[in-house]
C-alpha cells in the first residue's frame, strides 16, 4: 500500500503551466527576478563615465539604456543558473517558487542581451567595442565564474566596463574614465566578495576587507584628483570639491556600519544587510566620481536616484 499523501500526489501531477503564477508571471515576480531596486544603480555608471569624457548627450542616453538591458540580462541569467541552488536555499525566489518559468528567465536574458548590444551599436562603434566584452563578462560570470575565485573579479570587471561604456559612447574614448572605472571596480569587488557568504555563516575577513576598502576609496576620492583629466574645462572647481567631499562622506556612511556589524557577526541576515548597503552605496560613489570630474549637475542628478532605490528596496530585495 502506498504511503504517499494523496493531496501531495495530486499536486505533483498538476502541470506547472496550469497554475496562474507560472502561466502569467506578475510584475512583482519579474521585479524580484531582475532586482528592480538594483537597476537604479545602473544609470550612474554611464553618467560617471560620460562626466569624465564629455558632456552627456543622446549617445549617453543610449549607453544608459544599453547598460540597463545588460544588467537586467545578468540578473535573469543569474537566477536561471542558480535555480537548483535557490530551490534549497531561497525557495521564495521567482523561479523555484514557480512564479516565473526557467525558460522565460533564459529567454529574457537572451533578449535583453541582444537589445543591450543593439543600443550600444546605435551609440557608435566605440560603445559597441566596450559593450561586447561587457556582455561576454556578464554571461561568463553567471555561467562559469561565479563560484570560482575569479568570480568577484569578473563582477568588478563588468561594473568597470559599464562605466567605460558611458565614456566610449559620449566621448568616443575610454582613457579619461579609466581611474573612475578602477575605483568603481574596487568597490564592486569588495561587495561581491562579501556576498559570497550571504546564505551561510561566514568569517569576519570579507566584511573587514570591504570596510578597509571603503576607507581607502574614501581617502582617494577626497585627496587624489583623477589622473585622467576630462578634456572639458572645469567650471566652479570649489563647488565641485565641496560636492565631492559631501558625496564621498555619504558613500562611506552608507556602508561603514553594515560592514562593521557583519564583521562582528557574519551571519546571513547581517551579511545580506551589508551586501544591500554596498549595492545602494554604488550611487553616492558614482556621484562622487562625477563631481570629482567637475560634473556637479550630473552628480546631483544621479544622487536623485538614491531615494528611488531605497523606496523600491522596501518592497523588493536587492540581493
């Protein structure tokens, strides 16, 4: 005689396609899949790169749209690649919960990647030259490198290339933005390293290293002007210096306490909080990089995205 629960057996025979959640994924499910709050940290990459290269124009907007598509593609592909692991550790995520089909997530990743490359091509050959390796880095990270020691470096490379995409699209060259890309990549490397232990009890080493990295970046932003000077004449240098200092302080304040708490108690909840803070801190860092290049208006415009990120983060997790 079978000892199976009849209700569970019947449920197992019900095709997933017949459930309303899997047949028609909700906007919330897609928002969770694509990490909607984190998407608001993306435009600042291209804007910071543009600030170091030239004045933002139509091509900058195309670079932002391309970045958004490639970032969203990476989020969808990430959950598709992690669907079996998430079924055990994060069953509430859209794929293991059945609210979004794996095939839909993979299809979205492919379509968004194609759209991102097409938008970069519209912005010009220099932009496409950066967008192509950016897309390759995103796919390599999600499918091959994520669980290897090279994983955090691949993620950092992707974020740096995203900034350089704005510079290439706007000014046609990336050299003026190299130092800004290096600083943003370093921050991303620290956050990604911490995130590798957000689903298990870890060690204090990663959050302590991230805290030290934040201190180093804060010092460099405040005391070291960019080596690769923007070809644009600097206007109101005193205002740019004050704005850079204020935004640098905001960057450090966003992550210092969560990193410190995660170092004292590297449990999953505190580590996840530190990772979320590190993602949100990307915006004030982008603002500081733009202000350091003399683009105060661009920095303040980017700063306006921070409260939007916080608002959506209350409804949808950024990790």
